[in-house]
């Protein structure tokens, strides 16, 4: 995308946004300036609470009753947005400026069909007929590569997948052919393969219509792949702005450098070159320090210099590169990667978990006459099929794959929330495959714990942190006396690096990262042999995610705990895991050590997953492998290789007709594929 040299499409100058509450004025954004040319793509990055979404909402003029622009201006095509009337704004939104939100279900009306919501856009903004609007909607659904657009128009949001919902939202945003598209974390909850296809789709449509893009994300790899310039925000301020290559190769602000230290790049190693989390937390708007807002967390802070007046933006030696730091000339302009003290590798112990030929089927009953005639009154969703893996003490085993591949189903069987249909699942010497959680002993329950993706759904909002952790300690017999239980809770709070006064706090008083740490403390409270971590950092900022990742490894090493890490983020898996299991449609496609799985030879599905991972390193060149089509139904899987319908390396009819064998690429490294290993080794590395 080539930026225009004409008058800026969007001009934000000295913007200050405040929210007015009973407690007084809360300044959310301070002195924010940014320009965006027609057809240009700019990324807005920073931790949660830094003001990224507030800026986007101000552009859309969606600040609520208590929000207002207290200073500065936002001009779109030369027009001051705050001076526009309600009807003018209504015409502007959707037609000239559109927004794609993080959660598609929040943008879609569950009571209306997809067709009704799409056709509304051109009808309202252009006054065309309903039939013409339907034709436009069908064309746009085809443009966003959704299969069977006629059927989708008649579907309700809950009847389509998350990736399809997001594509429908993109189609809705693009129907008015807007000049500016705001994207607020549009791919956070999506699989890497779906994310890659949607990012490519947005880029293609942006080129076609000349649409300018403002990406809001905490995924630095995504910003590198999609944007020409980047603006880094911290506590309501822009702290660094520049061309993508300049900022990624030569970050000048200590906060930007700190963000790079939190990203698990391929050059990082969890033992030799561990991540460096940013210490401290983002200050609340009414608790910002004097001078540099990042000062309390900055290793380069100097009293008497950094704590004076508000820090202005300064021009760097590089073109269009601005930095809000008084010491930027004295500091090395580099990415802070792998500068932490090396760690001693964990000593892998005896086998803790073994799954052999594990199966989990869900019956689906069809009482229709045609089903009875065909003998299909009962069919089965094969969520797990012949699943085999092993895990040892102090080892981290990662299970990766797209949504619907069976990762979470395996976790449910392991935790006793479901029972297996067949096969073995041996934990600590006992076969627990057919033993539900209610029939497991206290010892088995305490030895097997889980950290969930969303701590908001697992922490009781009416109980204190101390009560929730203490209950686990008492239940599994770690301690019984109140004083010792309290001391044990304090020790756990120390372990997860939280203040002891959190003992009396309730979940609503904690941030997302703090809640996740409480979830980790609770999981380790019963001294478990194994902890299942189900997407524990996918919704966290990079700085918080790095801290939680390091915390998990430290506790694991101290307790000798086995960690089963379920994730679709292969960057984190590459950094964290000792061994990797790649799943697709309930089956194991590949398993082996991390080094083996992330290097040729590998399964074509693994190759596609690796190529789809956004990597925040401009020196790494990736090949583009976008998987076409959708994952087949587990109710009716393909006869041969389950990946054959989407495989870019399909070799012939054998892939459709015969299940592939497991080929041993190395001791304990197996690949389920018809492609001979001799040919597989010639595949180039995707990144």
C-alpha cells in the first residue's frame, strides 16, 4: 500500500480526551497527534489501558455521555469531526469511516440475519433498493471469500463460525467503500491460519478500494506484516512514532524496547535467552507520575531530569521518527531481546502421563425417516481419534492446532469433565480415561489442575482472593489450620509476585493479568503433578503475557510440575515447550521435540501453521501459505487423510482414499503423511 502525498485523510493534533465522573475529570488521552494519508496503513500498539481504543472511539465520535474532547482536534478530509451534527455523523459512519471490532458477536445483532444487517448499510447510506443491496452484499461476501454466500445471508450469527462472523463484519464495514477503516484487535481470538487469511484479505481489499487502515493491536508481529508506520502509546500518550522498519530495527523509547523484550521471537530461548518482562504496571490516569509517565518502570530513569515537566515529542535522526524521551540520545537504539540472566534447564523426570489410541466420540441422534432408512439414526462426532502422546515430570508439552482440532476435548477428558470412548489415558500409573471427576480420589484431583483462558469466568466475584486459594489448600489436605492456610496463601502470592494485601481483595479489584496470576496460584495450591494451561495468555498484553509465561516456568521448575500447554500461538509454543503435538480434526499430525517440529521435515499442516505466525522481526522472511477452505466436520471426516481437503502438497488419490501412516523422521519424531520423508526434507523453511 502506497501512501498518498495529498492532504492527510486524517489529522489528529494535540488531542486530549477526558471522562467526567463523580470523582472528577479523568484524563484518558493527553497530547496525542497522528496523521494518516489516503491508502496508508498505520499501527497503534501498547498495553491495555494506554488509550488505543479511546482514540479510535474519538475518531468515530463514540465517547459516551461522560466522555469529551477537552483539547485538540480530529479532522477527517479537512472537516472537524467534533463540530459535525448527529445526522452528519450518521452519514459519515459506515460510508466514509468504518470500524471492525475485536469481538464479532458484539458487532452483530443476534436477532437479525447476516443478510438483513449487511443490506442495511447501502440502503441507509446510498438509498438503493433492497434487491440491489442484496446483490452488493452477495458480491462483498464473495470478496471476503466466504463459501455459499446465499446460505450465509439467510443465517443468523450464531449459526456460523467465529472466523466466518469476523469476515461478515469485515464485509459489513467495507460495503460502504469507506476511505478509513479502523481495526480494533480484529484477529485476537482467531486461529493463526484464519488470522493470516483475514489479514491478507483486508490488505487486498484496501488496495482495491484505496482504503486507509488504522490497526489497533498488541500483536507486534501483526503490525509489522500489515502496516507502513507504527505509533506506540503508553498511558494515554504517543511515546514513539515512525516508519515500521525504523521502529522495529531501532526502537528509541525505553518502553518500545521493553515491548520487544517481551516478545518470544525465534532468537529467544527460555533457558539461554529468556524473555524480559517490563516491571511494574501501567499507572491509572489519576496516578500518573510527574514528568515521564514511564519513569517508575524505566531502567534508564534519572531523577531531576525525567521527573520534571511533561515530556514533548522530539525528532529523531531518522526521517519521520519521533520519540517522547529526554534521554533517547544517550540510550542505545536497539531491541532488548534475550538480555535476562540465563536459567538452568529443568531436569526431565519419569513419565507422568501417557495417552494411547485415545478416542472421544459424541453421539448425534437423527430421528428423521431418511436417516432411519440410511441406517444413520446415530452418528458420531469424532472429537479425538487415536490420540497418542506422553509427558514427563518437569516437562512442557504443547498441543497446537486450529479451533475444533480436539485440543480442549482432550483436556476435558484428562480433567474428568468427559470420559473417553476408547483407548488408554494413564496418569501417575492409573488409567483415568473412563473415570469422571466425581469418581476420582482427592489425591488424583489435587494432582491434576488447570489454568483457564479467561480468569473472569473461573474466579468467584463474591469471594476474596485469600478465600478462593485457601479453599483449594484445605480441600486437598495441604494444610488444615487457619493460620497455616493463611501463611500458605501468602507464600503463593509471593510466588506469583503479587502483594500480600491482595489476600483481602476481590476479583473486580484486579487487572486481567493479576487475575490470571491468581488463577495460577490457585492451580498450584494443591501441589499438583500436572497443570493444564488452556490458552492462558492469549488475551493478555505482551508485557503481561511475558510475565505470566516466565512465572509458569519458574513455578514449574521449583515444583517439578508437568505442564500441558494448549495454544494456537506458535511463537509462545516455540519458546516455551519441550515437545509439541500438532493436531488436526481430532488426530495427531505430528509430534516430536520443539526443535524437530519447528524445522524440516514437517507435516504440510505444521508448515502452514508456521508460515501463518506473525513474527515481530523484520529480518525474518516468511513464505506465504494461506490454507483455503474450512476444517471439515468431525461428524463426517474425510475417508483418507483428514487434511487432504486443504493440503497444498496433496500428492494424489491416495491422500483421499487411505489414512496416512506414521513415519519416523527421528527417534520420537513422527509425521502422519503419505509424502515420503525423502521428499519432505526438501521443503524449504516457511519462516
